[in-house]
C-alpha cells in the first residue's frame, strides 16, 4: 500500500511539473474572490490530481483537500477527519504569484496524512529541477529530478548552528506582525511556502517563520520530520505534529493556521523566538 500510494504521488508530480513548465509563459493569471491568484496551470494540475486519485477517492477512507476545490469547507470537521484514515492535501502551484511572473521559486506540493499524522509527501520545483519527497521510510532531496542525471541525497536530522551566515526564511507577511533582531542571523523572503519549509531540511537556512494553509505544508510535513525539525507555535512552542482543527482558523474554506509557526530544531526554537518581537 505504501509503495502504491507513493508511486501515485511520484507519477503525479512528474506530470504536473511538465504541465507547469509548458504553461509558465502563458499562465493566464486571474484573481479569485479572496484576491489570490489562480493560473491555467493551477486548474490543469488540480484536474490532473483528481484523475490520478480517481480510483482511490472512490474507496472509503480517502478524501482530497485541494486548494482549488470550492467545496473543501465540507471537510473542515474533526469528527470526519478522525474517521478518515487517509487525507490527501494538494497545492497545485505554491507561490502562484511568482509563477505568474515567470519566476523559478514555485512548487507543486502533495501530501498524504495517515491517521491524522504526516506520512507521505512530495514537493517538486519544476523550474529548479529539485524534488523533495518522503516515501514513508525515508526522505530524499533530488537534484536534476526526473532526468538521467538525477542525484539523490537522503535527508537526515539537521541542527544548523545559528551564526552570522545563517538565514531565516519567512513569508511576505512577516513584517506586518513582527520585527527582527538581525544580530547573527538575517531573514530572506521567498514568498513561497514550499521553499520556506523544504530548504531548511537540507541546510538552506536555519529555519522559517510560517503561517499558511494545510495544503501549503502537507507535502513537506513528513520531510520536515525526517530532518529532525518541527513546526512549533510561535506563542506556545506546541509542536504541530498531527491534523487537529484547533490549530486552524474556523474558516474551512481557507484551512489557514491560527498562529505563526516557527520551523526549527528543538535547540534553535528559543534562540529564534528571542530574535522575533511583535511589531
């Protein structure tokens, strides 16, 4: 079962990456009701995921929470989630604004949550040819993904010391809420949740400050754990390690986290939190 489900994920992200690359010069961006951007690729990749998962979604115990599904609020029910062994979560294009402007820092993210805990996942950056994935046993970083020149590296626990070279990744809303102490560590805004969460797992940054929706982190969630990192509430330090709706705003249409999360090792969490002050 694990191998079957991961093969579906792998085949999907490879084909989705081809779609994203084919459409990036003609993405036809438009605004949704919430003023976020949707492109031709978002729609095409969403449809692709539904085709790849069609048979599985017809069997009991599976649901798909897809950012582009207008009916996803119906799944915002803890009793339903508790009774659903397999919860798929999809972001067809993460960092759609970057993609619509033909920038390379965008990703395709899909995760499979088993019994409310992260299990399988993949995040693919087509323009960078970089793939991060967890097959349920191990997580890997792949350069030149889906080519004859693939280079695959296992992702192992990492605990990057914070020095003057260190970089903390954050989203573009960070400075609306926080100020930052630049001593010993600088911040970098990539405006891509997939980047913020995946790059620290291979040492591209000591961590991240993150607040977004389930589909933004579902694919990277098991990869984060393989790297010995965790998403911790900025306010309380509570680790986000299972799908509980208490972590989310009560708006099932967005599945948005209530609080900012700090992605870090256990040792670095208090160090980073001390550097962050409310604006």
